[in-house]
């Protein structure tokens, strides 16, 4: 199996309430588990950023469906690379609501003129292996 990782960013068309966000997570987790796809979704009321991992054809097919989803627009792939192993193997669909994340709120307050500073920092940190994202996720969910 040829594993790839695809990272995209998009603009939210209408902010999602907590119930809508949880429904999205549950539906996607179930579908992703059936397809052998893992990953993480970041949401901040204005943008989505997602990492998707899995078989190349399955990730490509999923990304085509994602691009057509009415909940967002301006879907742009940032990275699409082969990988040797999964970084989110425990997550069929991990989710962090950045608006409820204290670290994100601090960055956002300190830079109100910039819309995507944390997304960029998270990608850069992830790329540079400066922190373990799963540890951050576990803390976000209180695990």
C-alpha cells in the first residue's frame, strides 16, 4: 500500500455549532475507519485545516468529495507527500476546535490582524517535529 499524507486548508462558509461539529466528526470517523483513513481536523470558525493519511487512491477520492462539501470553500491542498508511517494512526478523525483551545485564543488575541497564524505555526511545528501532536490532542480532550 502506498501511504500518503494530504494537508489542506479551506474557508468555512458558515460557522458550525458544537453539535454540528461533533456530528461531522462522528460521521467522518466512521467513514474514514471503513476506508483505512486517519487524520486530524483543526477548526477555528473561519477555517478548516486537515491532515489526511492513507492509501493514495482512497485519500485522493476522499479529497475530491471534501472539495465538494458545502460547509467550506476555497479548498487548497498545501502538502501531498508519500509517507512511510502514519502520524495519526490512532485517529480515524481527530478534531480540535481551536476556538475552545486556550493557546489558540492567546495567539489570536495577540495578532487580531492575521487570520491564520496558528494554522501556519501548527503546520510548521508539525513539519519540524517540534512537538508531538497526539500529546497536544490528548490534552485538548482531557485524556
